C-alpha cells in the first residue's frame, strides 16, 4: 500500500493554499481577506495566570461553562520540556539563546527548581533518551509521538492546536494525534455510588495512552482525574517520562474574557518520582489569529450564508505519515523503525 | 355540565342525527387514541433541539463486516444473510479481478489488520462500538477501533470546493423529517468495505440515512456509488443497537501502536527490580 508523506499539518496548509487560487464561492474572498488581517499567533515568554473562581461566560444547556472551540498553547511545543524555549535536543541554536531568564520558565512549577523529581535510575534513563534522541539506535529512543502515538494526558496540550467539544456529561478533546473523552459528573455526586454521572474508572488492568478521565466543573475550573495511564508517551523530546503507576490530577482554569486557560497537572508515581510534581501549560483560543498550519489549522466552510464559519479537517496521523519531528521514523506500522 | 349521554337524550327526537353524532363521537375518540398512540411512539425517541438525538454508544450485531454479501460459514467468517439489497454488489466486470485478489490476500491486505481507519461506511457496521456525540451544528463519531473521529456537519455547509482525499471522506448532513441524510464524498481509495475485500476507489460517494426506530435502535442505510468500480449505485441496510450495559464506555484502541508499545515507557529489562511485577 502506498505510503503518503504528507502530514495532516501540510494537508491543512495545502488545502488552504489551494483554496486561495479558487474562484470565489459565496463570500470566500471576503472571508479570506478578513482572515489575512488577523494577527499571528505569537509565542509568549510569560505564563498568563488565571485563578479559580466564578465563571462569567456563557453556559451550555446542561450548565457547563461553554469553552468549545480551538485552543493552542502559548509558550512552545514539546521540543524541550523544562526549558520550553530552549534548545532542541542535539541541535545548536542558530542564534545564541542568551541567559535562561530571558526565556519562558520551566513547565515544572513544583518543585521550585523546575525539574522533575526523578529517582536516580529514572533520571539516568531520561538522560539516555535525551542523548540518543537525534540518532535513535534503539527502538525505545524513538519519541513515540514521532510514530503518531497519542501524546498522553499532558503532552497533547503542547503539540498543535486542538479542539474542545462539549456534550451533556462529556468534554472531548480532539488532538492531531488522538483524542480524549472526559466523563463528567457533578461534584455533589462525587462520593455517591451508582450515580449516572459518577461512573467509576475502568479496571486498572486496562492501560491507555491517554488514560481514563473523570472530571467535574466548579466555577471556571474543570477538575479531572486521569487513571489507567500506560505512561508510554514522553513529556518532551528531551526524554522525560512517567511510570506505570501514574495518577494525574488536572485543573483547567478558564478566563472567559481573555479567551485563555491555564492547565496544570500533578503527577504522582512512587515507582519513578521521589515526590509528586506539578506542570503548567497556558493556552488561548486561536480562532481570532491567522491560520498558520500549526496553532490555527481551521479551514473556511463552504456555505451560502453571510457569516464566516471555520471548521477543522480530519486529523489522521499514522495512515498519512512517514514520521515527522526529528529522530522520527519513515513508514507506519513497521515492526521496527527505519533508522 | 351535561354529559354527552344527556345531550343525546335531549335530542332523542332526531334518532338518525343522534346516531350519526354518536358515530362521529366514537370516530373522534378512536382518532384521538390513534393520534395519541402515534405521538407517544414519536415521543419515545430522544430529541435534541427538536431533532432526533443519536447520542449514545452503538454497535451492529450483523455479520456485515465479515462480508457484505450473503455468505456461508468459512474459516474467517460466521455465516451471514448479507446486507446488500438484491444480494450482490454490482461490480464492473473489470473491477472483479481486484475484488478476487483482495479476497485471496485478505489475511494480510485488509487495512484493518494495521489498525488503520476503517472508513465509511465500514466503521459503522464494524463489530466494535462507536459513540455519537451530538450538537445542533454537528455529530461527532468516535470509533473505538483505531479511535478514529469523524464529524458529520449539520450546519447547512456544503462539501469543500477543493477538497483533499480523506480517509473518512467529508460528511454533510441534512434532516429529512426525523431521518438524518448524510452525503459523504472526497475519499481516498485505501479503505475496504469489509474484511472479505469488497473495495472502492477515490470516486466513492455514500449517502447515509440514519433513523431512530425507537430510543435504542437505529436503522442505518447507505447508498454506495462509485463509477470507477460499480455499474450502478447499490444499497445496504443494518440495524445498530444502543449499548445499555451498566457503566459501558469506549475503551481507547490505538491498535496501530501495538507494534512498538513494548519499548515504552522503557523496555521491561530496563525497569528497576523493585518495580518488576
């Protein structure tokens, strides 16, 4: 079967590029012109703070704060986990980076040193993964996302833009690589057994790339507990990983007016870490920024109405891909990487 | 207030007229009953914004994915009466050779074996659950197999004018009464229609009709058209049942990762002894 060497990202860009050359349908040219004036989605060096409190935005019919739409992180992708705007593993920056404090802080906010509190054996393994990232001579040195594996609970939020869709009892994330369904319940029902909206986690024998998520809303904050993690994804290309006993407690704190939210996740796993630790990833809406094939990957819907409607395209990685992203593989579904 | 009987008693001098009135009354009551019964049946299906609500987790019990056409039991398939209207897929003569080749190579060549996206309509009658999440503007279908996600747009938008070839095509739905009619096209040619090797080209065009027969049953029909492969459009029909088991949920199945997942987060021999179970 023929392999396609086009990533979803490139497909998206190609689609929009080719649309530009088309004769107008309805108000397409006008919509495209409007979009062309939109600002570029810029990376920021500071973390936009949002505090938990009241939700002052619109709500859905079932009472959930309406946070639907396209979002992307504001700092950097997963190239470097603890120095997000720092060097890519194995590569020398084109321009000197300058002092550490001139770049965004570590994603690790607890402990205060900004480092994951690894047990010595796990730190040694992370360093080994880092060292071998660009020349992966063993299968485990290949970063799993480069094989189109899902990014796991946290890494998915520092890859491309992604979509939130909400439904009664559910909040669904649609990522470039994979998706996550969060089962919602009401906080008041948390300790009630047999409640419709308080389904127990899957049996812990079941282990999943994106885990099994249960959450509830309180004010502007979505609280989620992720169990059943297979922990096979990596936090960054810098090799950070979690262990097989991992439990993740997440908070998504939304600021309606700013169109932003702050994600934090506390990882607990005594098999790998010396103590629980917490990471933060800030995000903002992308619809009002220019289409860039990365954060905003939306297309313009074809319709006869007057309003601009943006829509996402199918995101399928493995079948379309020949691997991507440094230290990756060529071909999909191979039993061993082609190095 | 007088009862109807008393009113008839008052008018008992006009016997014929009274009988007619009585008959009309009975007919009225019967029609009321029928109307009420029909309304109750209609009310039994869940609704969202006035439209049928397909939200839920669904799965077919048919043997469609083993072979869409009628087939006897064989080593890789239970027998099945087939779901193709008329019993036979109308291949073009020149397309049959590839059909046969696919069947002969099905143990290796079926894209399902790589965990790849099953496509449309195969994902619908594949024997694993899929979940429908519904909003006014769209339906989101998450298939457990491969965890593929398909969006059916129901916001009066049309197919893109310069589309890609997608694995799941481009789906635009409209309501025909209580039936959701979905036009799907702009496919690639890499998915199969079943595990027996029925196939299509990138000219595939599918028109689906989704109807709730009752709260827990969907009648799913599809007209399949492909000018490169079939001599005429043909129809299939399957029934989808709602999963009602307690706490039932999708369990993610990124099975295309199974080839390499043993290397992560670290190979077993790298695990510290204290952690080895």
